[in-house]
C-alpha cells in the first residue's frame, strides 16, 4: 500500500509539471501531447486512488471479521456461565 501512496504522489507531482508546461508551451502539437498526458495522469491518479480506497476498505473489513469470532466466543462463554446451573438441573431431572 505504501508503494501505491508513493506512486500516487509521483503522479500528482507529474501532473503539476504538465500543467506548468502547458502554461508556457507555444507549439500546438506539443500542447496536444501535454493535454493528452495530463488526461492520462488524471485517469491514473483516479484509478490509483480507487485502488488505495479499496485496499483500505478491505483491510478494515478483515479487521472487523477477525474481531467478530472473539465477540461470539465471549458471548457464548457468558451464555454458558449463566446457563450451566440450569443445565445441571435439566440433566439431573432427566436421569
């Protein structure tokens, strides 16, 4: 994920340089190339950001799912602690 953050920052820096170059370029062909490059960089930035967001969401849901079994185990332990005396009575009654 750190590599994606680094790449994202590089793409943003490159986009800034392209915008600066567009302000001073005179040649129409070069201008068109820079506009295309700017568009490509913007798309790359958007896709990289979406990828990062997806990874963050995925890791957050993984953390939640790791916590869920512990919560269920704790809840079961409480249930058993509360109901063990009741179960002893039921077992003795049925014997």
